[in-house]
């Protein structure tokens, strides 16, 4: 895509801080990080979201997370965990499939909290998801 920011980064038309790159993906520093070391995995081919990306690229991306990136983040930044996220449509600011890797630290103030008030909604939502299509 001509106007895609991530495609321009992949082509070298826009600057980035590249942490890892191979023939399928480019991994860059997020310019608006949630924590130190927040990375974005970008497939080199343009895909809008999870519905149109090749399975090979997803599999490869998770292998690189497991074998290269998470060990690198743990060793060099001393993170104690990792949040992996990917947005589709709502919440997806750039319409180029990408995976967020957010290193986690004890006092990072990134919140993914259990909310007991949501328990009452579970049965209703479960019923909707259990209906035959």
C-alpha cells in the first residue's frame, strides 16, 4: 500500500529502530511505548489484519518471539514477563497487521486486571457464544 506507514518503514522510506529482521518480518521499537522495550512485529507483506494474513507468517512470528525476542528482552532489559497483543479493526490505528510485544516489569503500571463485577455477564455471553451457527 502506498500510504501505509508500516510499509514505508519496511521499505526504508521512513526511519525506524530495527531490532530484528529476516525475509518475512521486521521488528521495530514502538515510538509510543507502554514500557521500555515495547516492540512491534511487522510482516514485510501488507496484510490488514488476522483475517487475511498467511498462517506461515503468524507461526514464524511466534517462533521468533519465543526463540529470539523474549530471551533478548529478558537478558538485556531484565523484564520479568511479556504481554503479546494484536488488534483487529477497533483499536487498530494502522491497518497493517502487527503484533505488540510489551515487556513487563513489577511496577510498570500496565493494567490487565481481573474485574469481579464482570462475572455476572459471563453466563449471558457464554450462551451467545454457544449458540449453533
